[in-house]
C-alpha cells in the first residue's frame, strides 16, 4: 500500500506540474480547460491500454514460468525507476521550460488549441504508463492485497492532485525540489528492494544458485508478514531472511542509482507554477 502510494503520488505530481504550467501559461484563453481535459482523458485511456497489455502478459506466464516472469517484470521496473530518477534530475527544468513555451505560444495564437491537449496527453500517458509498470513490480515484490494497493493508489492520486492544485495557486512555500529529492530517495530504495526480490525469484526458480546462503534471520523479531515488516518492505525492501546475493543486488542497485544521479543528473529543480 505504501509503495503504491509513493509511486502514484510522485507520478501524479509530475503530470500535475505539466498541467499546471499549461494552465498558467494559457490563462485567459477560451476553452483551455476543455482542451486540457481532452488531453488528460486521452492520456489516461492510453495508460489503461498499457495496463491491459501488461495484465495479458502476466496471465500468459501464470504457472511454471511465473517466477521468471515476475523476476523479469521486477528487473524491468528497477531499470525504469533508475532511469526515471536520473533522467528527471537532469531534464526536469528543460521539460518545464518546453511546456511553458507551448502554452505561451497557444496563448499568443501561434499554436492551435490541440497543442494543449497533445502536451497534456503525452504527459499523462507517460506518467500513467510508468505507474502501471511500477505497480506491477510492486504487486509481484510485495504481499499487499489488491485492495491495499488500490487504496494506496487512490490515496496517491488524491494527495498528488491536492499538492498539484496547491502548487498551481502558489500556496506551497516549500521548494518543489525538496519534495522531489525526498521522493527520489524513496524511489531509489524501492528499486533496490525490487532488485533484491527479483534475485529471490531467480533463486527460487533455480536459475541463479550462487551466493544463496542466508545471511541472517530476523523473523523472530520482525517478520516479513508483520505490520512493521510490511511497512519496511514497502519503504526500503526489508526481508527477514536475505541471501548474500539479495544483499549484493540491493546495495549495488542503490549505489548505482545514486552514483548515476550524481554524475549524470543535476540537482532536481522545478520552477514554481505561477
């Protein structure tokens, strides 16, 4: 539930910033809200198609190949999360500037209203597709029920929409870069936990047999299926009986993401939405 909330919250915020910039740059333009709504609906519909495709793939591999499919989904989600953090830290400001220029061009009459729907639709489709893929990774790496993930996702949508609305009206005084710095760390930890869980699936499937020795057993003190165990698993990928390879995958993934963000990215800065 917590992992779903964090991921959905982050993605809604990013889509919300795009929508907010477009609305701010086209203030006073007739029917701008209608065209933005067209873009949101179109992007959401595209994300739903991605969800249908991912669900069909999961059902096709149900059975003997489920562990391998789960591991593949997790590793793909890890790669996407890592790329997401690094790419957004480097290009976040550029995206905001480009979106603002499109909105201003529409307001000036040099671009059609369809440009608004296109920009918003692409943003919603991109973030929505990432939500679908990331939540598939959460589903196979955690023991959360479908109801818990649904509640977490809805909470993320509501919180993200609320924060986006507050930012749009200029009431949020906390710099947005701090918000994204915190969520970037949380997503890096989520990715590391998914990498460790992917290794677990590969070991169960017998594909990977090296470094399978259990390093410690804290199940008597904090079991995976306990309330706090589930919370820690969602937040930082905690497991009560990790193998050596799981620990290596966890630390290696976390280090790789942070190093790449440091070397290839810049400080995550996003201009405030007027």
